[in-house]
């Protein structure tokens, strides 16, 4: 039996890729081991030795990873066999550009001569081709000297964390209803996960939901394709860690071999921190999520064998969320992609996203004042969101201009910080004809003439070139002056014309530009 739930981050969540003390790179999902640890911290003391072993160590209960939700569908790791021609953008407006993606695991695929391909190495997609973007934040801290009461020397460090108010879909599976009922009681209460839970990090809420899991197991007479939906830990016949499991390890009695030319296997090594023992567990050598294993079959597998493989998973330590796979997904049968679904997504019920019924309250002077305050805050929040979207477009313009013109990092490109300050001063004094003053007046500020590397810098868009001035004019055509003013205030601490400052701004302001999203998918 499998129970599904929606995990919502109420605080920033720190789930580190490693346990280094000076650098904390954060995962972009909630691993099953994090949820296992949070539940074990509350349940362990109330269980017998036999119960605790079976729930948290034996694999009788599987704590699956929680992946982001996009458009009411669960997103899954991008398959490593997907490639695109270098220079093309595999994601446009959070939608997978299927025309540029090719599946190198398909037996009919042939690389075009003279083309360089890049692998989709990270990121998440849904069966409909929507891309997931997990927001992250960076928190800088310093230790305090107990004697002096001031910052301790050489003790500055940063935490990268998953931002609050984001939704992830997860699951827990077990054949024992007794164990699941014990876990459900813990899930209904307060839960904290990740690092620094005693400070301002770690709070999540978990909402159980009813889902029907897709039963997609496509039959293929001569191939078996295994898509790793989570990291997998596999041991060979000698008990040693391996990354190329034999077919008989997956399906006993099956005949076939691993196709090394069509398989795309990425690996990683991790050492998990054990809170109970206050130390690191043994190092695990894992096949990374998103990896694709292709086997050439001597004899076809039966539907029962495929179903059993889908249910049993791959490898050991599945209680930590390892070993979750999908067998013969729909995309594996395609050489290139069209408008058909890539695979059967796990869709959330409409009840989860439905709006709560609003109750009409009697109007008084106090409620009118409160409503006005709320509307003002909502308007300010709306401007804040729109300004961040606008700032993302501006950052993309700088990236395109620098890349297209092959300008080195040591040189400035695009409008400078001083030029943006002139726009800021104009908008503070005149918000009526501001667009004309910026782009159309005789002495308009965003003048591309005689400013070849500033407002006049150009890059390729479609079949023509576009200048920075024209791009900003089109982007702000339907925007309010307050939106542009707010965006300029956000970028006031940085000089976007400087490559290092631009990179710093994109990271600290969590600007998910198209090029940044593409980098997350391919690197």
C-alpha cells in the first residue's frame, strides 16, 4: 500500500548535497532519507527493537523522495539519455521544447555529423513537458565569540536552502497497515526536516491526498529500458558496489545484456549523517537519479516480470528513497518527441487546488480599513512578483547580449548602473509619459545611437537582431511604472553590465532566467 502526500515548506529547508562544514550546496528536492529521519526522531523511542528495525532499516517501509509539483502534476528527474544540439534552448517559458530534444537511448537514433550534443543532466519535467523550477535562497551567517560577544574571526559561512511556500509530492509505501498508521500519526503533527532545525529552518506541513498511481509498463520485445527516478545503490554478485547491474539482478532468469552504447549512467558518492550516532554512515556509491539503463533482450519479458520489476525497484536501502524506477516509459519508445505525453504523470486531485469558500462578513469601518490594508498589501505583492519577472527578462537580455557578441567576462556590456539610475530618477518624478520619455522623445534616455555596447548592443532573436533598447521597450509595453521602478530598486545593489555582478545577482535574487534553467537541465 502506498500513501501520497503534499509536502509544503513553511521555512527554508536545508538538505545538503554533502556534509562539508564550510560549503552547503542544497538539493532541489526532499530526499526520502530526510523524511525517514524526521519520523524516526519522533517514533523511535516508542517502538520495540523489532518494530524500529523493520520500519526504518529493513526496507519493509519505503520513504520515497518528494519532487516538485508543476501544474498539478508531479515532476520527475530529466532522463539522462535526452540530448539537444549545443546552442539550442531545451526549455522555453517553462515548457520543454520537444523539437530540439532527441532520445539517444533509442536504437534508431543516429547523431548528425558536425553537430555537438549536450546531455540533459538535471532538472525535472512532467509527462506533459512542463519544466519544474525549485526556488532556492542563500543565508549567510557567522559564529559569535562567546567572550567578546562579536562576530568570531574566520567564521563566516553560507547556507543554501529550498525556499519556503513550495509544494512537493511524496509517498511512503509498505505492505503493513500497522506501520503506515503509526507513520500517519506523526505526519499529522509538526514536522521539521533538514539541517539547522533549531533555528529558523526546517518546518514543513504534510497533507495526505488520494492518488491513483499510473500503471505504465510498455511491452517491448527486444529492449528493456529502466529510468531511475531516484538514486539507486546496487551491489554485484560479490557484494561490492557497482553501476552496471546485470539483467538477472533485475529480473531473475531473464536473458540479455546491458547496452553500454545506449545506456546513460551517472554516479555519485555520499555519506549520510546519522543524527542518533552523531556521525557519518558508511559511504554510499550510487547511480544518480535520471540515469537510463538499456538492456538488449534475448527473449521478451512477460507482463508479470515487468510489473514485478516496477514494484520491487532497483538495489538496496530503499527505505531511504533509493531504487525507485520506471520500466519502459513511453518516451523510451520514441526517437524524437512530438505533442504526445512523454509518460503518464501522477496528477493531483482537483480538491487539492480548489479555493476555499469565502464567507461574507458584515462591513464596518474597521473591516473596511482592514480590507483596504489587505488590498494594498496584495497590490504591493503583485508588483513585487511582476518586478521580479521583469528583472528576470532584463538579466536574460544581458546574458544574450554577452553570449551573442562573444564579450569576455572582464568587459562591461549593456546599460550600466548609472544609466539605470537615470531611469529611476525619471520614474520617481514622472509616471505619466514615462515610456515616451524613455524610448520616443528627442532626447530619450534609452537611446541606442552612439551607445554601441550599452542601449545599442544587439543579439539574434529569431531571424533578426534586436537592440537592448528595443527589447526593454517591448518588454515594458504593458507594465506599470511602479513595476519597472521596483525592478530597478532590486537591481540597485548590482551592476548587471559586469559579468560577475550579474551572476551574483541571479543567484542571490533567485532569478530563474532561461539560460539559468537550461544550465540546470544540462549541467
